[in-house]
């Protein structure tokens, strides 16, 4: 192979690597199944259809909006446990019963934009960690990417037990 061919091949590889940054998948989770079988978790049953009491009072349809027959598992669980599911709706604000705990938790100050800054930092981290995650066999790279940030629960259980802390939720020694 001549030197000009090698230089051309190297330039092609370098140029193709420049396009990786735009549409690269940075999710780190590979949840595809290669079994050829249907995905049982992709099937979501709907609630049974109900006839309204008055058809004139039906709201106008909103494309992409919520439907009365859509599953709402969190609200269903709250209702089944005797709670008020309407409190899960966005925009209801902080209930008066929770102001004391929020005040106690933020006694040393709080950052109102913490969610946005954490989302930006995590996006940058995932971009860095997903640069060289390609492989011939698809695999889940999530746990490998975040392994330095994960805690070993058994190690910390031992540390807390040696310090004399009660750990009632953990199994006995």
C-alpha cells in the first residue's frame, strides 16, 4: 500500500470521527432484546371505556394530551392506599403540610436551580463516557459508566454497625 493511500485512509477515518458528536446515542442503557420474542413490558393495558353522563360536557380533544383511559399507576397506587391522587398533578405547589419539612431540609440553604445544573453535568458526563462504548455485542454500559459513583451497601452497613448505629432494616449479621 502506498503512503498516499494510507494518508487518504487516515483522513477518511478522522473525518468520519468528527461526525460522531452530533447524533450520538448517549443513553448508556441498551434495553434492546435480541431474542426475537415480543417485549412483554411494551404492552400497556388501558382502562375500560366509560360512557360519560353528558356528551355535551366532554372536553375538546387535545392531540398528545392525556386520555381518560390512560394508565396512571402512581395515581392509582395513591388512591388504592387511601391518599389523594390529585396532589400528584404538576402545578399544585407545595402543600401546607409539607412546608415544615422543606424548611428543615433547607435550613443551610438550597440552590433553586439544582435540577437544571445536575441535568447539565450528567449530560456532559454521559457524553464523555459514551465516546468509546461501541461493541460488536450490544451490552448495557450504564453500570460500567457510573461504577465509581456507586456505593457498596454491604461495606457501608459494616461501617455503620461498627460505629454503633442501629440498622433495623438490614438483615441480622
